[in-house]
């Protein structure tokens, strides 16, 4: 079965819309959290579970979901994930107790994992021509940046104008429309069959290891890094993941074929992604805290202030990254983007307690345009060794590394910033100065993480040859995995 040009771009639109919805859901909740707490009576200890109940299944199931897409069909898993996410969103919007909302958020995480795990796998099998693939990945990367920024603005608008319930209920029309559009747009694929990778023990090891690891990380702020809780559960998580790696090297039908990691560019891209996402997601969280707690911005003002970053990332992803990648290669584009991001984080280490938006913050949000170069390049490199029969597991692994990087980065940097803030307060600094000093430390560490990512890119990644257009027509893309 062939995939005509128009059908491929229509499919990309559906895939991007789903990713926009799921990423937006992750950021839109942060703005509405105070209203949810007041309405449903969340205790301070329970409040973090509004996010954690979503993040734990999302990060823990991505790898397994990606492989299930290869085995049972990526289209099937994408539609099932969308249906679960949409239904769970309605349940969350109708929640009248904290327990019901947490359960609904868990189901949202499950649905998001099922749908998002296979998205990149579908894209790389649809777009085999290097130039078209670069353009498609640029568009897809734009939706990620847009979802994170739009979520903060939309969350404030919906919560203030209607109620917090609508930050979840808005997913109903979007989810239903996406499913209806996906049915004709996405190519049918039957998968390679469950027997080709029915590694039950491997699935149990990796899912339990990832879920336990992410749970440990998100609880660090309360438990501490050297507590028995963190060290004990962290050790168990690492043992489970090590057991999974051993299992994959010996299983006749492994869940994750280790050949995926043999490519120097792929394994290097995962390392760069882990470092970069740790820095950049933390930046988004901490710069928002700085604007609200030090500069006195409202939640809505913060979202609007960060819009230039989303616009710049989107413009670069859509109109610049693919052209540069086709001419100079993904490695060179990645390096250029990392340099811009290092400059942005270094700039933030100098912002004062009475920062002016135009002169102190706007330049940072313009430099963050480097993410529009970094994210598409990383995606191309991370998926470069994916074959039609394992594109789903490659997609799931790529997204898993992303989620782990985000979770670890926020846990580490917010904890270190909090410790620095407390030390400065004990030293006699006023509240604004102490907060600014703590955030300076976090931004400096972010710059260090990005510098480490740059070193890996320069030392590990190989310079790929400039892509050459495929000789076979792009329409002759096999649609079955």
C-alpha cells in the first residue's frame, strides 16, 4: 500500500496535534494547581500528585508502548492511546474528590504513553526522503515548544474565565477530532506480531524499573537525595533496569533489540538529549518561578512573557532547522543550537532582583531559539538507526530518555536552588535576593549541563554526510511494519 504525499502530511498534522494536546496537558495543570487545591481540598503532601500521577505512568510505559506498537501495529496503539487519554480527561474534568482526580491523571499518563510512544516511529516510516523527514521533524518539534508555552497561557485563561475543570474538558473535542481524523489519515500497519517480541519478563523489568525510578526522582524534593527512601528505591530501580539490559542481551525475542544502541550517533544523541532536556525543562520551571516569586508576575503574565521563546523556537524549527540540516548535517546544527542555549543560561546567571523584561529577560528568550535547532537535530540523530520493524521501540526509547531527563533535571536543580536559597536567607539576605541567588545557581548548573552536552556532541557524534534525496519516489513507502 502506498502513502501519497498529501496523506503523509495529513498524518503528520494528526500526529502533531496529539503531541500538542499531551504536552499542553503537562504544562496547563501547573497554572491551575492552586484553584484545584482550594476546590478539592488537596493537602500539601497530596498536591504534587496532580503532576506525579501523570508523569510516572508516562515515563514508565513509553518503552513498552513503543515496542507494542511495532508488534501490534503503531496505528492501533496510537488510536487506543488517544481514546484512553480523552476518556481520562473527561474523568479528570468531572472529578469531585482528590482521589478521583489522581486516578484520572494516572489514566491520562497511560493514554499519553500509548499514543506518544509511537509517534516518531510513524513519522520516520512515512517520511523516508531525508529532506522531507527533516522538514517533518521540524514541524513536529515545533508542536512540543508550542504546547509547553501555550499551556501556561491557556491554563490561566481557562481557570480565570471558566474553572479549572475546563483545562481537562477541553481535551474532549480535541481528542475526538484527532481520532476521527486519524482513522483515514494514518496508514494501516499490522505489526510484526506479538511473538516477535513477547518478552514478558523484559516488559515487567523495564516498566517496574522506570516507574520506580521516576517515582523516586519526583519524591526527592520531599525525601532528600541521601535519605534511605531515595537511596533504597533508587538502587532497586537501577537493579531492575540492569536486569532488563541483561535480559535483552540473552532473550530470543528481546523487547528492545540492543542493536538500536550500537550506532555511535544514536547513543551519543541520547546522552546529549538527557543532558539538554535536564537543563531546558528546568529552565522553563525555574525562570517561571523567578518571574513570579521575585518580579511579582502573575501566572498569566508569566506565560505571556515566555511566548517570545515559543515563537522563536517555532520559527526556527519550521523554517530554518531543516534547511540547515540538509546543507550542513544534523551534528553541525546541533552544535550551533547548543552554543546559543549555553549563552541563554549564562545570561540568566546575571539577572538582578529588579530585572527589566526588555533588557534582562527578552534577550534570553530570543537566544532560546537555539532549541529550535537542537530538538529536530536530536530527533533525527536519535531515530537514525530505526528500521521499519523497530521504529516504535526506537521512538519509545527516545521519548523515555526525554521524560527521564526532564524529571531528573527538575528534581536536581530545584533541590539545589532551594538549598542555596535557604543558605542565603540564613546569611541575612532578604527574600528577593535569596531567591535570585538560588535561581542563579540553577541557571549556572543548566549552563554546565549544556556545556557537557556540547562536549558529547563534539567528541562522540560523527559528522554525517549531507543528506541526498532518495532515488525512489517518496510515495512508495511501505505502510506495514
